[in-house]
């Protein structure tokens, strides 16, 4: 899944961050700014998690993201390579974390390497109508729906809160078990699409 080609025009941390976005469905800015201290129990399949604190969460609510197998492996690779306090380091000296715009640039460069005349319809679609990092989040939401994941669980994975009084005031259940099951099912689907069970 990782491109080891030295000619690849995208920094490896940016590729890892885009993959994290696709595997977890979190917001591009939250992924780009991930901190090592937010990761817990990466060696435990039953409880590995990424805990996005309230000050970094768009919804202004802390978010616990259960990490399935490929996501755990990806985060372990990222923190082993960087060695800093951040997960996806910036290549610029003036900042520690990767900028959200770096994800957009990385995605554009990766798609730019694809051949527009490729016979593969998916590749042609990517080249003709390139997605944004946020589109990867939308892909996760759509994919979870196609896999039969209930709306409440999809909303929990994406850290969306129902706009009605029930969702805002009464229902405080975090759906952690359901989110883990949803992301594990999503990861199995992604692994099938790419023909691999590991990074």
C-alpha cells in the first residue's frame, strides 16, 4: 500500500496522513495535526484508540477514534519514522505538524502520477475529477452506509452530533463499541479493494 519509489513526488508522512484519513474518516485538519500523546494502546486490538482532544476537534467535543488493524499499523509506522511529538511531521522548520493544505497538495501530486489514458475507470475518474482530502472523509461515510452501518454509528465515527434535542441534550452514549465494529468492517472492505490485509 505504501509507495517506496524514491521518485514518488509526495512526502511519506503526507501519504501516511492521507491513508489515516481514509481509514478513520476523521477531518483532514485533525489528521494532519495528530499528536503522539493522543494515541493509546496501539498494541491492543481491542482497545487501540486515537483520542482527539476538545481543543483540536472541530465539533468542540473530544473524539475517541477506535483503531483497527491497518490504522494501528499505520500510526505505529508514522510515529516510528518521525520520532517527534507529532504523528505526521511537517517538512518545514517553522511548524511541527503537517498543514492541512499539505494533504491537498499530496493528494494532487499522487493523482498527477496516474495516467489519464489508463483503462481503469476508477483511475480515469480520479484524474478527470480529482478528489480533495475531505472527499476521502465523504468516501468513508458513503462506504460505511453501503456496508450497512446504521446512521447513528456512521455519525459517531465522523463525530457528527444529531441536530435535534435528543442528540444534543439527552443521548450521551459514545457508541465506542459500535464505532470500533464499523471501522473494522470498513477496513476489511478497504483491504479487499486493495487486495491486501496489511499496509
